[in-house]
C-alpha cells in the first residue's frame, strides 16, 4: 500500500533523510525504531507532506510526494503526531467530531467505537480537552485520527511519558487496528510494545534504514540492538 524509494528530506539546508526505502503492506503493522535524531519522525512527516523531500513516495500506486497534508489525509492516510495537537478549548466529543470523515457513507469507526476502546474518554466526553491528563490526551488524539477512517495510520511515539496502564490500552488499540485490517507505521522507542505488535521492524540510524526484519530477527540480533537502539 505504502512504498518509499530513495527518499531524502530536509529541514532548510539540513539533510536529514538519506535515501530511505521501505514498504508497508495492507493490514500490516511495521515498527520504525531508532534513537532520537535517527530520522524516524522526519520519515512520517515526509510521508504526510509536512517536510520538504525528494524521491518516490507512493500510496496505493499514486505518487503523493509534494501533495499537501490535507490531500494526503483525504486519500486515507492518518497521522498521530508526537505532540498530540488536541484542540484544548473544545470538548472531548468535539475533538472527535473534528476528525470525523463525513464524506464516507459507511465509515468503519463510530463515536461508540472510540468510547468502547477508551472508556475514560466517554466519562469525560463533555470536558475541555485542555484539562485532560497526558494519557487521556494521547487516547483522544489516537481516536480523533481514527474518526477520519484511514486505511493507514502513522503513530509517532504513542507511549512516550505514559503510565504502564495507559501503555497497555495503547497496545490494545493497536491490536484492534490489526483486527480491522488497518495498516500501521509505528514510531516507537519502547522495544517491548514495538516487538509485541509488529509484523516487521525497521531500524533507522543517521537517516537511513540499517535493519529490516521480523521481531524475532531483531531480538536475535544483539549487534543491531547495541549499535542502533541501546543507550
């Protein structure tokens, strides 16, 4: 579904990605791993049209490099940013409405689905999003993106700074996406959850893909983990 070939990306004159190539198949969960500064977040931003890039990025066979973020979103690509970007003055329910894909006659996701996935959001549906805890805001951002009914969802560091119980909820959310056949590109530092949910793992270093394989292959490769992942 998603194909990157020889992708380079820049922040001004700073050359961040150096020929990144990989694919994400239909219904597949791919974990994108690496240390801070390795290029993981820049990769998903390049896919989403948020940074300047060159090379080839195809979604369902169509070249999307150079398109605007809203055009890419309308093609069925969802993005959950690391900083969450909730609307603080709107209620939880209103935030979900902002993500709703109204053009589709039969969307796969409903408000009831969101509240079933994260019952805490149902309890606080009339509360301003700005007063939610960090974990609740993360739940809200994940659900708001799903309300757009994407076929691929890219999630940047969903468990950063969250309590273990909330991390478990995020893992269940990812498993629900798998059950519904949605493709996921997961940017994550926590190896435990990344290896638990992924079909394949990619490891980045210095703006390049330095490893691609199954979770079991990454577990077995102490050399890769030591050089590119461990602190």
